[in-house]
């Protein structure tokens, strides 16, 4: 039985979300993938917010039927959305990745101004970490944040890239260096920048191989000024905010990977049981059933790791105590998505690489992004190993 870590209540919630996504998202997947119609996504975000599904991570704000909503349920929403369209799932996951630090680290005035509109589906959020010269190595950030004492404002300058929801978000969380004299990662600070801020621009948008319909681009800040209250957490405390945000994002990405993997797997199983080749169903051939079996156990492993990490978070475990498990979930689920998408294309043959014969080729393109975003597979392996060998300082 799959869903081993899920309760009866969790499974009932999955059935509810699946019905919702089939009704609301499924009819619009062609608008998102083929036409790259972002307005279709915005309409879906609004419906998702109205249904209360964007508040699952915030029990103090959630008003639905679940007695104990949490990351487990947010992962289920992520998985069911990604099963139908990973581009749309990226849009809502990015918004939640922005909402999470606002809820946890922002002042009450900011929560009222920026958090509720995101959770109600009326606006989008974005997180800005990656830079032209900096990916996983956050210690090398070149973005600078300084405080103008006289004006009582934070002043931000720098460029971020590969930012989801760039130019479409209503608010951006930006990390930068406030004290370059401190040891690496000790001088990082996070601030909120509204989309209308003077000096905030979006130099270009990227054309990705997959996730068509999602918006990813650059965010540039030229002496952008925001009020002092727009600080998240404490000055020079940005790295801890980043760590908690990464744990959240990586578990959510576990759900994303599961959704893509399951979608590919279902296509492969259906084809293997219906296609006749050399007088037999394709699935009767050893090389094919070997692929199906490998996809099956990999999906189960990814699901167990992802739901374990989500349940750990919901039980109150976080920070460095969740880093290993969150990284394992992200690593295994996203690599499984790539494996399943690749094997599905192979099983389908020519149909697998042709748009006219289903979505296997789309899943193949979409899946390849997953082991890169939110911390590469290599970075996840580093984080896992660093927890397993705490007496050693591993060399990146």
C-alpha cells in the first residue's frame, strides 16, 4: 500500500484535492503549457486561495475542515498539482515559499499587508537568493543591504536570477550582505521589497526547456529603498531564515517530484499493458517490466522519504534537525521524477518524443529542472553527508 505515512484523514484530503485539481486545473493545462497563458494561472491561484488550500501551512489562519493542517497537506496539494502541470505547481510553491518566512519572521504590520493576499490567492510572492555568480554558495552573495539611519530605510542593490514569479509577484523576499566583515553566512539579512518599489526592475525572463507557462527571470535592485519595518527577523540573521525556508522548499519539492514521477509512471503502465509488439503486450517483455518495477520502487521510496520529512516538520522538528531528511526527500523524489520521465519516453518510443501523442515529452522536459531547483542534487548529498559525519568539515 502506498501512502504508508498518511492517516485516513490525510488520504481523504488527498481525494478531495485530486477532485479539485481535476475540476479546476485539468481543463487549463493546455492554456498553461501550450499557450503559456499566465492569466490562466492567476485565475487558478485565486480559486486555490478561495478554497483555503494556500493556508494549510498556517494553522492560525486556516479555517478548513482539517483539525491539524500542516506541511503534509501542503505536500499533497503540491503533488496533485504537479501530476497535472508542474509549471502551475511552481507558481504556487514559490508563493508559499515567500509566505512561509513572512508568517514566521515578519512584523505583524507586514503580515497583514503581504501575507493574507498571498494566502487568499489575490497576489503572488517570490524569493530571491540565486545571483549571476552565486548558486548554492550563499556566502558569496554580492547583493548588498545597508541601513540608512537618517531615513530609517533599508537600501538594497544587486541582481538576482532564476527567480520564479519574477515580474509577476507582488512582493519579493531578497537576501543580501549587511556586514561583509563577518564570517561567511553570518552577515546575511533578508528584507521584503514590494513590486512597486522604485529601482526594482526585471531585466529579462528566461525561456526554459520545461515548465512552460511558469515565469522565471532576473530581479535587479538599484538603490531600492524600503521602510525599516520591512526587515525579516533580525539584522544578520538571514541565513537562519534561509535554512528554514530551504527545508520547507525541499520537502515541497519532494511533492513536486512525486507528482511528475507518478504522471510518467501511469503513462508507462498504461502503454505497456495496451501496446502489442511482436505478438505480445509490451509489458510482458522482461526489459519493459524491469523498467516498470524500478519506477515502482523508486516512487515508493520517494514517497516514504517525503511524507516522513513532512510529518517530522508537522511534529515540530525543524532547522538543522530536519536538514538531512528534507534533503533526502528532495534528492530522491526529484531524481525519481527524472528516471520515471526518461524510462517512460523509452517505453513509448517515438510516441514519447512527439507532442501529438500525449504528454510524455512534456514530463521529460519538466522533470529535468527538478534536481537543480531548490538546491541541486549534489548540494543535497553534501547536506546529508555533513549530518552523517558531524566530526568532519566536508570540502565543497
